[in-house]
């Protein structure tokens, strides 16, 4: 079945990469890292902060700093710190699409942990990240298996936020596998828990995901009901990206019903919001919907213009991705030895991408979220994602997630 909606990168993705919600003072972290008087444990944590920062700026630099974190963790003799450091390096490999390295590091990191609450909290994060890796590899059964393992630990720890996150992640796996009845069960559980936690952001996310399930199963009245509830709540909390996503999905619902006048209203409003948000992925989805809508209304000049704008935006996205990939290859070719990130070419610095909504996310600092990638025009729930991640694109998602993170299931656990 074709998925016919939009995707927005958020924190509830079938992933959970973690980033720091608070601003990172890079100069201070580097000062602490370079000061021999700081102690190995403190320098290890400073390295972790730098890994988190560079995940959204320069993936190769993040890998360099993760090696520093591992080195200091080994000096401390702490299995917990070493496990956490290996997890962080696994995330950097995950961002680069180096899945086997990420899996190997995460599995090794798991073996170091004991039964304490702190160790089990970290274990649940690593299990979730392994689930994300398998989701990226399209091994959905394995992804669900590891998300459920993470969920079981969160239940033992009575971590409601972690429970909600993993329920949503499992729902996303089933959604992507088009097992919509199971996806609906998990999204509904996430909705109930979000309401118990008083999280407007989580509630809006879940309402949108449920609406996407009904849209994909052609239950349009129910889709409209849930999507409109999500739209109202997203407007109230001023989540403009979420508003953009839901408007596109409402337009898709109307388009599926051949209600072209209503579809036009939704898409044209989505276009206005999308231009303010400035995200090309959303704009491409909106222009695609508008082209079909205008054609349905017999307004062929407008349909041609929307189709042309769609092509321009999609070409721009592909050119950016190709340029980023070329820059990465150039840096790898030029950099034959490991060197400090401050020495690396500026051309490799990317802006910063999900997860999703990108469809999903992973964990870099214990217990926190990150995300995955946005999709092309398809009806998917917020927090889902498709396709192989490209380092720079994933980095942009991380930056987006930082802005959203504080609003939802995101508590930093040092």
C-alpha cells in the first residue's frame, strides 16, 4: 500500500539518538578536556559533550572525539563510562550509515553493564539504538525485538518517558512494515501515556500518527478526526513543523477522497507555513499535492507551476545531498591521519537532520533522544523515516531535534 502523507523529524521516532538539550560551550569543554588537572573521569565527560556537539556539525570530528572519550574511559577503569563511550562512537557510525560497526560497538557496550539502575538505564538506551540500526537496515523484526527489550527495562525502572518513547518506536516499526493494526495499538498506548504525563507535544505527535494509520488504511473520517485534533494541539503549542506535516496529511486525505477544494485549502496553507519553516522536504511534498489538486480542479496552469516548483525543490535537495557526499569523500581522502577536529577542512562542516516527522531517532548521552530522516511524499506518521541515512542530512535532523527536544520526552541523565 502506498503511504500518502508527510514526515516530520521528531523525538519520538523509532529511534533514539541522544543530544544535549542545553547549549554546549565548546571552548569550555575543550579547556576541560585539555587540562591534565581535570582528571580522567571529567575529561571523559568533556569528550562526550564534544561528541554530542560534533554529531550535528561534523561526523568525522564526532568519531575523533569518541575515540578520545573511549581512551579516557579506559583510564578510569569504569565499565559504565567505557560502555557509554562505545555507545557514543556507535552513534557516529550510525549517522554515517556504517551499521555493522555500530552494531558491534553497541553489543560490546552491553556486555560491560551490570544490574544497577544506572547500568540498566544505559542498557535500555543502547538496546533502543540497536533497534534503530536494524530499522535502518530494513530488518524490522529485529528492530521490534530490540525496542521491546528496551521497553521491558523501562517498565522495570518505571520510566514513563522511556516507556512512551519505546511504545512509539515499536509503532513506527509496524507502520513501516504496513502492519497497521499493530501500529495503531502502540500509537494508541503512546497517546494514553502522553496524556497521563501531561505532554501536549507527545499527545499531538500520537494523534498525528494515529491519523496517518487511518489515512493509510483509507478510513478517511477517522483520519480527519485525529489529524484535526493534532492540528489544533500543534497550533496551540506553536509547533510549526508539526502544523506543516499535519496540513499536508489533511491535504492528502482530501485528495484521496477527490475533494479537491478542501485539499487546495490545506495544501495552500501548508505552503505558507512551509515557506516560513524553510524546509525543502516539506515544500516538495506540498507542491506535489498541489500539482495533483490543481489538475483535479482543471486549473492546469497552476498545476504546471506547482509541478515545476516540485521538480526545482527536489533537484535542490538532491544537489545538496550530492554536494555533501562529495565533501565527505574529499575530506576522507585528504585526511590520512587522525587529527583534531579544529584542524579539519571547513568544507566538511555540514549544517545539521530523523528523525521523524524523519520518521525516527538514537541516543548519544544517556537516556536522551535524537532522530531520523524525513521522507519524500508519503503518508507516514510523525517520527518515521525511510531510506539510508546520509551523515550531513542526519546532522540537520539532530539540530532540529535540539529545538524540539525540550518540549517532549527528553530528560538528560548524567
